């Protein structure tokens, strides 16, 4: 039933482009959007691939950023490790 409904839903290429464009303009908005959308929510294969790539890059950047912040914290606050 859901599969049938999904096929009949209206498609808005312009809306998909707007979502992808907003992520490009404000990458920090991806965290909010990622909780609402999945790549399969897009109708065009190109948009699905772009969104999936954005998700992958976001996870990679977050992971690297986290490691950099964590290592910076350990370097700048070694006294907190002995407590």
C-alpha cells in the first residue's frame, strides 16, 4: 500500500532542487534536514545520488571534526585527564 501511495504522490523537481541548494548554501542545515529526509525521498536519480553523497560527506566531516576537537581538547586540557 505505501509503495503504491509513494508512486502516486506529486513530484516537485523545483522543491528537490531547493532542498539540495539550501544544503549547499548552508551546510550546517544538513543535520536538521537529515532527520527528515532520506535519499529515497527524491524522485530523480541524480538528486538521490547528490543527497546520498551529501549525507556521506556530512558524516565524514563530522567524524573528522569530532576527532580534531577531541584531540585539541586533550592537548589544551591535560590536567583534566588526571582528575
